[in-house]
C-alpha cells in the first residue's frame, strides 16, 4: 500500500474547493521546553511531574495539529475525497510558508521533534496526489529544511540519545520525507540512523539504551520498535532494504519484544533490574502501541502477531500518519 501512496487519490480536485477548507490552526514556529525526567536521573525513568506538564502544554498546539491532520487524512483517504485531501496539503502549506518549527529553543525539543515531523511527512505523502503544485512544493521544501537541521543535530547528539528511540523517530521522519521528496541523501540518512540504533541490539534482541530505563525498559523497547519497523518497511518500498543488517537485528528486536510481552516482561525485568510497568504483557498495551504490527506483517509473515492484532483493527497512531491497517493494506 505504501508504494502507491502517491497514486491513492486522483489529481481531480476542483479549484473552488480551496475556499472550503476552513481555518488552519496557527503555525507553531517556536518551541521550547526542557526534559520531563528528573534532572539527576541518568536512567531517564523518573518523571518530574511539573516538567512533564510543562512539556505537554508546550507541545499541545503542535500535537493537536498532528492529530487533526491525521484524522482528516484517514477520513479523506478512506472516502476517496480529493477535495478534503487537497485541503490537508493546503493546511500543511500554510505551516510551511510560516516556516513552522524553525526555532527550536532547547536540546530536548531537537531530540523530540522527529516524531511530529514523521507524522506530518507521512500525511503529506498520502495526500500529495490531490494537491496543487505550489502547495506540494512548499511542503516538500519545508520538510526538507527541517530534516536537514535534524540530520546535522543528530550527528552531534548526546551519546545515549544518539542510539535510542528518539534517533529511531528521526530516522522515520527522514524516511517519510524522502518518500515525499525522493531525496537520496535523506533516504540514506534514514537507513543509516535506523541501522545505528538496530545494530546496538544485544544478541537476544533487547535494546541496551532502552533497557537502562529500569521499570520502563519494556515500554521503551516497544516505543523504539514502532518507528524502527515502519522505517524499515518504508525503505523496503523505496528499494533500500535494511532487514539483513547486523545479523538480522530487527528480527531479533521484534522477537525479543513479542516474547517478553508474552512472558510478562521477565527478560526486561532481569536486564533492567526492576519489575516492568508492562508486566501484564500484551493485554496492557494500548492499540496505538501495536500499530507498528501492520508494517511488520507487510514485511514478515507472523501468525502469532496476526492473532494478537486481528481483534484490535484498525490500528491507528497519529505519529505514524494515521490508520496503519489502511496504509499497509492489512
């Protein structure tokens, strides 16, 4: 399904429909907040409640926009509504013309913006065929600028973060942007960054950076494989396979995660030295935490995983561009 994202909606949007798009939320140009974790906690497992609330408030306008765009994209793509699809790109173009997210005030923002860029790029890729040339060009140039900045940032990012889930989300943003722009450098950086994270996996498939998170280790393992799997699937569809890298690291990572979820987090608990908050296993996961399964099933037949998600479909996650069951054709 992803290979035909650009062909999913015909180029037949009437011009008068642009006047019917409605109000676009105010673009977020500047963004600044600090880490939500306790300052003296090197494991990044202890949440500072006040800092977390400040981060949520700072991100609210951006996250609301991401949610709105993915909800509208699911609606438009599901109904084949070309006018609505063009409106979505028009809204993205307004953010592009305002140079949204160009002023990132803290290292924490630089570290965490990748997942939002990924979502918006995946939305743009889906609605691109229904868009006018000017809107599409503006959004392509805007996302390319943001990814150029991300690629520079991550090459000097803090050592721990550089091999963890946030780097994986930045890789997804790059893979999604390259889907829209067809830029080979961005695509290559996505593959490099995915491999950089995946190749740190222990022989059993656990991710060392996430296993440092004490009681949150398994939760962050799940959080990491979400962008990793979707990035791998996007790259595969763009002719750049990463599945065999580092003795099939991604297979090992997924296998460890599913096995540990089935076993109530015993392996993560043993590695991290703390009982896991996902100790009740797969039943404790929310549907969005399994949204990566659709991309994985497009890559690998897995009857066990299919049985887990069959009753939860459609699986939707705004940071992955919306309804994964629809996107990956499950």
